[in-house]
């Protein structure tokens, strides 16, 4: 078995393999990065995508990103593992362990003191494997899926508009003020924001909205259209989603409701990032504005990620929402465990 860094010429083979590796246990979906497999990873400043080959054919892949973040109150390098998959016929053959070793070696070379990953609540095989390799569950986060199906009423003072380059210093300051007391947050700057906007596929400065009153920016909210970089196809519905579908179809006889999800559906979704605010009450205006903006595009769901009971969840009032839990798993690489009881920050791009 050979492990090496993925190359641009691997694009088609990686997409083909990814299509053979659906995710989930109860809710099963197929996620394929398209048309560029590497577009998903380009949102990160520093990343690697590794592949496993057997007799010259790609049989598995894993991606890993490195960034600066607060760990126990101090800035350190941390790693994030994502999009790991192995051909069905090669599962339980050690392929994923070899890929994990490559990711850990990269993290160690970059002086990362720990790495983390996110695992959806019902993915028991992934949870067991990660725990076997030394990761520990640190926190369970919530990922509300907000239905986009009708225009929302807009009530706010001030102006909602796309950000401009000259806004980025104030936006960076707002983000740092919002998240400065959170573990795993890495402070930003106007230059870092501009770099993120320029390198991230399907994202430009118009995707970053601000709420301004007078000369002051009160809140910001960005949205990333996943449909332009990933094809998400529903294979099997969970019991919970089937029940929701039945309820929606029943209610649909009397009022306007979101379309129920069915097997075979291709989902169109956006992720919210970055999010910053002076007060949580400033966010609903931006979220409703985004809803109305993406509705004509055929977008069906808006996603964000946060701690349970977080202030941001207040902005989702008035939306039809289905919640999913994600477990945050962490592994120490250099005898520096995440011990703080403070809340954690997870960027929307990690989803």
C-alpha cells in the first residue's frame, strides 16, 4: 500500500471513489466534490490531501488542514481532519489508519499540538474507530438546518449590504471581539479575511454581508454555497426525517411549507461563515436577508454550527429548523490536552 499526497491529476479518480463511499448510518447521503475535488480544501490556508493506492489505483483519501487557534488560553497550531473515505472493499484493512498516520505526521511537522475532527451523532463506526486511535470526545455541538422556502419579513434599523474591502478591518475587529474568549478560535485580520475570500471557491466579498447603523458595523454574516463545490445526494432517509416529511406533506395541504426530502434528491445548501455581532439581536436581520437572497437560487437549507444553547440560535426563531448533533473529537499530539471549560469555536467551513 502506498500513501502519497494527492495531485491534480487524481481529480477524476477521487471523485469516482468518493461517489462509491456514501456517508451516514440512518441518514445516508452521497457527497462528491465537483467539478474540482480539491475545492473543498482550498478554503484553508494550509492543507494536505492524501491518497492511498493499491496496485496503482486510489482506494482511499483523507484531508487535513492546519491553522492557528487558542488552546487553553494560548495561541498554538492545531490540525483539523476531514473528508476521509475508503473504498468499501478496502474497509477494515488498515487503509484509513495509514492515511491517519500521514495526516498526523504532517501535523507534527507543522508543530500542531492537537488535532480535532467532527463526527455526526449516529456515525457509530466512525466514532468507534476514532476512539480506538486515541481521540476523545470533547464536546457535542449542534448544527441547525434551516429550511429556505419562503420570503422572510425584514424588520431592522440600519442597512444590510455586501461588505466592501474597506470594511474588512472593522469586520475583523468585530469577529475577534465576538469569539476572543472561545477555545479553538484563531484571531483574524483584514488581510486574513481578504486571503480567505480570494482563495475559497464559490465565495467572494459579496458573500459577506454587514449590518451597518450610521458609521458602525453591528454584525456580519457570510454564506458559502456548498452546491457549487459539492454534489449532495440523498440515498436513504432516517426515521426522524421520514416523520418530518410526513408531517410536512400533511401540513402542506393547509399552508405553505418546505418540500419534504426524498431519496434521490440533490440538496442545495449554504453554510454560514464568518459570523460576528455586537449583540445577538443584530443577527436575525442578516439571516433573514440571506434567506431572501438565496431563495431564488433554489437553495433549500442554511447550516451553521455552534454550542448547545448558544446565543446565535436565537436568530433562527421564525425558521423551520431540524437540528443535528456533531461530536467534537480531539487528540493531543504533544502532551497538551484541551482542558479549558470555556466554549469552543468551530468555523462553518469545517462542516
